[in-house]
C-alpha cells in the first residue's frame, strides 16, 4: 500500500513556525491513513468469513462468525479511542497562532532633553501575519491482495484391531511321591487301608423368615443457611437407621424376543424450495453525530449503511428495525453517551418488551463520555418483530456515533 512522505530534514534543522505546524498536520494525516488501512483490513476479515469476497467461498461456523465479530469490535474500539486523541490534537493545532509576522522597524531615537536621558521614541508598527501554506495531497491507497483459502484437514486414520490373546498352556502332571525308606529293627508296618468313599452332602436347611422392617428414623434438622449465596454447602447430616432388611437376589433375565421384520420404506417427499442463505442476510444501521434522546425513548438510526437480503429492513431516520418471522438473529450495538447524571445506560427492546441481559450501564462519580455496548441472539415468532435501542439513563441523554449490526443465523 502507498504511504505519504514527511519532508526530509537535514542535520541542519532550519524550519519556520509554519513549517512545524504543517509537519504536525502531515503526521495526523499519516495516522488517519494508517487507521483507514486497519479498518479496511477488518472489513475484509468479515467479508472472508461471510464468503462475500469474489472467488473465495467461506465455510465458517457460527462460532467462527461470533469470534471474528468480537475481534473486529475490539479493534474498532481501539481505533475510536485513537480518533478521539487525533481530534484533540488537530483542534489544538488549528486553534494555535499559525504565523508570527516580521518585527517592525525600530523607531527613531528622540532628541536629548534637558535631563541626561531623552524620551523614548514611538514603537514601530507590527508586520502583517504571513499566509498559511496549503497541505500536500495524500497518495492513493494500494489494493490489498486476497487471502488464500485454508486447505481442508485430512481425516484421522482408524485404530488398528487388537490382537487375540494367546491360549494358556496346560498344567503339567504332578510327579509321584518317592517310596519311604525301611524302618530299623522294628518290625515292618502293615499296609495302610484305602480311604473310604466320601458321603453325600447334607440337604441345606430352610432359610428363616425375613424380620419385620424397622421404623424409619426421624429426619435430621435442616442446617443454618450460609452467610452468602455463593459459599459451598455444609456437610450432609447422618442418615437415620431404617431397619430395612437385606435386598433379595435379582431374578434371571428373560429371553429376548425375536426382532420383527422391517417395514417397507415410504416414498421420498418433494424437495422444498431453497431458502435464503442466513449469512447473506445482514445489515448495519448508524447515526453519525450527536442526538439528545429523552428517558425511555428510542435512539434514531439515520443511515442504512449496509442491508443484504430481505430478512432485515429499516426506514432511514426512524428507530424501528423490522425482523422477518421464524428466524434467529445475532444483534450487536455500540454508542457513546454523555448523561446529565452519573448514570448512562441503554437496552434492546423487541416488540416493546426489554430483551434480558442486553442492557449496558456506565456508573461514575461525575458526568463524562462513556461507551455503551452489548450483543445477544434474538428469535422471532410467527409474526414479524420490531427491534429498538432504548435510553434507560433516567434522564435525557446525549448519544454520539450510534451503530447496530445484525446477522441472520437461521
């Protein structure tokens, strides 16, 4: 992209007051040019995610849309603060005395009087102020190249099958016991008789009757509530004795019945008409400059900066934004406010009813400029919806640079 050049100053610095002021104005112009490139880059980020850049098709999810929108919002906030500083700097330069004229000629020395020192001569006339030089022209901005599309991620390979467990080898036979050595002079012992056959196992006795269940123990008293709602709960009290007998054995599971035959598949219905792509329908409404809004009154949107599709409509110079029925929308607003009290606040309102958690409140110990912003997701019912941004500061409030952005999600 092209950039303007600040005039070269050699080591022998010799500039007039007019030159210094022109250099300050040129530095402000360069900063404004840089901010314009940043804003253009943020706009192209949104175009890429929405798939509106020619030759590039976007495949972004809803989470990607919300993430890129938050990123652009944060950058615009920083640019807005920088613009306020540049405006103050520009006003200070323009309000300064631009040129100091040449010193007038020294008046003639008066004749010597009776005293040693004569009267002072008249002061010379002050020279006319010099003219202000015209600012240099700004160079043209070069076009930004398109960002290449990201290639798709390759699929993850399947896990290999687990090998079968090997067969356990058979246990070897126990070796025979060695023969007992002969006893001394004592006579030989007779051969031991064979062991008798083991008798049959006796019949198991009848199980005794189950005892009556005992009475349920009394419920323990409820513990005291903790000092705060966010504190962790106290320990659970001990359970009283119930006296319930042991649970009986679970019966055997019955045989699963045979699966019935699968019915014939029905005919495929006709394909419905293709609806309007959600992300193609989006809009941005703004009011540049200030407006004073009464308490509990809506903010006026002067300009339809961007309107794509037919699901979002608005008449410039009015407060109401019309939303199509049976759709889901992402809504974000931002404005600067100066309240007559120490409170400045706003909230979104759908069909005359405040939308929960969309208020933005700024509290301070003195009146000052504050930024109010919030965002949410709104669903319309079977009839069209009317969306407005309401002043809830409690008094009439001055609002500056109002912006409401809406994207159709479903």
